[in-house]
C-alpha cells in the first residue's frame, strides 16, 4: 500500500494520456468532501462540501476546501458533479461559484433543488444539468455514467468517469440497504456491468469500514419510534439532519398514526422539507404539518416538533432549547429524540446538549439508549461484498479519518486487490492513473479555509491560536506612556486583566519590576516601542508563569508623547 509522505513535492505536469485525481477534502476527516479529476488539461470536480468546526476552532462557522491549487484554472473546470445533497458534499459550492458563477452543476433532481435553494441565499443562479441513474453524459473529455446508490438521503448517485486513461468509479456515500423505504436499491447490477468493462480505479466510501457486518435496514427504526410515541404523554421533539428525508418520513408516518400534528423548526429544516415535499420525495398527509405558531392551541400530547441540532451545533434549535435560549421551552415530561449518528469529534457537544435537556426534565432518547438511527454508510461486510462485485484494478479509499481509510484498504486487500495498487492518500495528494497503475505523484496545498461571519479565508491558524489562549487563559493588558525624546515613563504602567483569574490588585507586586526594567532600558538607549513591548511581555509573562502557572495573552501598549 502506498501512502503519502508529509514532505511530498508539488506534482509534475501530468503525463500525456494520464488521469490525475486530487482530493482537496474528505481524506483524514469526516466532511469537506471534494475531489478534482484532470485529463488533457481539463478538470472535473466531484462534490464540494464543508466541514463543521470543533471546539478548538472557536468563532469559526464553516471550514471549506482550499481552492488555491485550482484558482488559476477555473476556466478549465468542465463541471461539478454532486453525488447527493448533504452539506458535507454541497455546502462549499456557493464559495466556489462566487469565484466563477458559470461552472455547471451536475446532479439528481433533489440534489440540485437543495443546492439551488442554498445558492439563492448567495444570489447566485447556477447553470445546472439534471441527471438520473443510468444516464450518460459527455462533459469535455470526461464521459460520465451515473449509478443509483442507497444513502440516508434520496437520489444519491455514484459516478463512473471514463477517459482514455481508464475508468474511475467514485461511489459517493453509499450503503446497501436491501429494504429501503423508497425502494431505491444500490444498483449492484450496474456495478457488476462496470466491473465486466474493467474498473481501473475505485474511490470508495470509508466512513464505516471499521464496523463489522451489515448496516441494519432503515425501516427497523419504525418500531422503535412507534414505542417511543406510544409511551410519550407530552410533547415530542425530534432532532435530525435537515436533509434526512427518510428519517423525517418515518416521523411523519408515526405522528399520523398517533394523531399528533407536526411542525418544522429551523430555517434549513423548513426549507429542505418543503423542497422534498414539493418534489414528491416526502409524502405528507393533508393537515398533518402545521405552522409552529399553531402549536400553542394544541394539547401537549398532540404535538411533534422536528428541528435541527442533532450534532450539538451551538446555534441550532435543539442546542438553544437546552440553553433556554429559544422560544420553545423544554419542560418536565417532554420527550426528545436525537435521530442521527454521532459524527466523530461532536461527542462532547452532543452530550452537553443531552445533559442540558435532561436538566429541564426531558426524557432524551438517543443512539446510546435506543435504536433511533442507522448509518447511511456501508459497513465492512457490505464493502467486502461490493469489492467482490467491482474487482477494481486499483483502490483509493476516500471519505473518512485515517483509521477508516486504513480499514477500508485492508478490506480491499482481503478481496484480492494487490497491495501495491491500493493508494492511501490524504488531502492534497495527487494520484496519477497512468497505463493502468495508480501511484502518488506529489502534493498540492489543501489546508483549512475558515468561514467566520462574512470573512472567508481571512482567519488563519494564528488567529485561532490567539482565540484559544484568550478562551483558556484570558488576557492581561499593560499601558505605558513614554516621553519619545528621553525614553522616560510619564504615565503607567497600568495593568488590567480579563479572564485570567488574576485580581488587578495582585499586580502591585510586579509593577515596580516592570518600571525598573523600562528605566534601565531607557538608560541603555532602548526607546523603540516594539522593543519595549517585548521587554514588558517577557518580564510580566515570567512573573505570571512563576506565580500562577498560567500563560495568558499579554498585550503591552507603549504610547509615545
């Protein structure tokens, strides 16, 4: 198995007749999925998603793929294929289209409807090409064939990309539910047909590669929901992804059975479920769904609220309910259902929300105590079955953290893919398919790009490090007024602490030492403000460290008069 070295050089120009595959996100992480394919000077992008921030990225709203390696080649992009409508696959599209709005978007009906609604908020009207499973399209030098796959959102597609360099199959996210709610199976017959033709390189979803066996059918959840609804005597609040149409359908069906009305809460939930209903993917019985304002007129045991926030997102509806920062107040006897998985890295945030809800008297039903979620990703048993059907000549695990990629590679090897034809890459690593062999060619820049409010890419790692220090250790500011001619102190030093846990009165001990240091520097002819600030930072920092074993941010300000 080949895997990258952190000091890989940039890849050389692509050899004539070769195909280059460069993931810009989704490898070594769960989310931010984006892969660039290059043939004969033209580019094709598959997916363009976001990653949601973790606790060590304070203030960040979203994390985007790094477009810098393709920024000067936007005119070479033939199109963006979107495999399905989840945020980690479509969420970054608006930010790429800001740079070139006329890049065509290619996807299924529901996927395009979801991204078009999102782009409307960014005032972008995209060029779109709607495709269905079984369709073939020629997009520049790329011949695309779309294959139905089953996932936790309707209309998901895998894509086979044919070029003279060979055929690459990208699975997108998929599983092999044999009893799907919408009757749409992963088309194993189509994959077998592609296998007969010869799959030169397979890019396969790795998210559940560590999980043995097979994913249970989605419909297994219906009985669990039925039991929860039967035992609930007050309001039921369900948190789910705003795009999980199958799960919401089960909620609607169960609510109808128990004579409850349903209201959607949260902008993305209202928008997405409206789209799914209008396109026929969500079957809503007449009179079942009502506006949230009408709930006050209904008895508590006739109410179901469906909202976002199943991952503990701070600004989502459920988190705000747990923090008593939402118009809907959790009260004793409410039942809250978290009907989704735990995305790695979100565990602390989710359990914080669960604790908050429980504190106000809610009965919280989640994956840890009831079977209210099944995964949308193929487990190890399904992947083995899949590889035996596809028989790829080369394998590149995608979509997952390092442990998932490695586990997926081992599954491929177990089914007979030669070890020297399995490529474990990471974001930015270019993999070339030349004469039927996939190998690593080099590495392009593929760091995190942070969205913070209206700024994109302006906040970097140094700013996040400063925010973390401020959050963990606080800040001490020092103000000094100095005569610009003589270097003598004419005012201060004045010290003020915020969030450091140090009382301002404690600084009486260090003030003489700072004053002495500044006077000595003036005698030595050191009067440049920046140098004086460094002296103050050094003296004060050592005192704080020795006295309190803390390292707050120290902000010295020297004013010349």
